[in-house]
């Protein structure tokens, strides 16, 4: 059966990653979390004082890109990939609010985006992948056969993130998370390098009021429609 590339873009905390992971598992494709790659670069910057008080040492960051190696390892228990930074599994560390508060700054740096895009495009050479992020359908894979753009209200996205962090025992206020969501939306949409925007040929999915089952059914229908057209 012919394989395609599925690009999933959209705002933060829309559940893109979970949705893309589940879809990939359902159809037997490889899932690649592009957002995790930018989070890993951000974590590296925080660990190495490249970011201090939300200020980036750009010369040091550009110099460090050659020393940042990102890969994915499959978790045997969950069946899902986890992020590895320079040989260390950092899946938990890259999901903290500190990383969330700085990732839009790092991902706006042109050299960072070019380095990550080059890695992502290599991963897609064989097709049969589902990749989610901010610019997958516009910059990384503009010729992807199926493009989905996901959105939801800021309040619903903040609530999802709040519940997720609460379940992990992380104590962050709803207000601070909502502020982070709105701030990331502005930065992602207004950065000069590959800003967040819906591709002209993408299909919009507002999952504000959808159940997981309804979303899954909608995605499978779009996947089957695309396969029948190609």
C-alpha cells in the first residue's frame, strides 16, 4: 500500500502530539514529535546557561548547535517514542513549564529552525510518517499529502495542560498556564522564521468540544479519503 506523509500543525496544548502518536500507531506509521526537538534544544540552552532570564546568548547558541544531538527511543511499555538529548532520555524534563516558557524564544531562532528542519526532512525520506509541530505543512513538508491544522480555545488548552501537570504532581496555577498559552500563541504566530499559520491546503480541526473517540473517527476518515485520492 502506498504510504504518505501526514503533517499535523496547530497551537500549543491542542493535544497534537497525543493525537498524532495515536494516529501513527493505528495506521502503522512512524511518529515524529518535532516540538520535542525544539524543547530538547531549549532544555540544552537552560542547562548550559545559554538562556538566562529569558535572554538568549545567540552566538553561543549558534555555536552549540553542532553539539546538540536529538534522537528518539521507543518506550517498550507505552509503545511510544521518547526524546533523547545527547544520549540522555529527557522526555520528562522537556515537558516542564520552564521549558514551555522558553521554547518559543528558541524556536524563533532561524539557525535552530533550519537545523531541526534539515533533520526532520531526512526522517521523512521514506514517507509513512506522522509529524506534528508548528510549520510541518508549510515549511518542513509543503508537499505532504495530508495536512491537518488543529486549534482550540486558549482556556480549554490551558485546562488540558493544567490537568496534565496536576496528574504528574506538578503544582502550577491555571492562571500562569493560561498566560503561557497566550504568550506562546503570540510568539509562534509573529516570529520571522516559519511563523505558525495554516497551510492553504490544510484541513482545519477545532477539537475544543470533541471527545477523543470523535477526534479519532474524524482523523481516520480524513486519512482514508486521502489514500483514496492518491
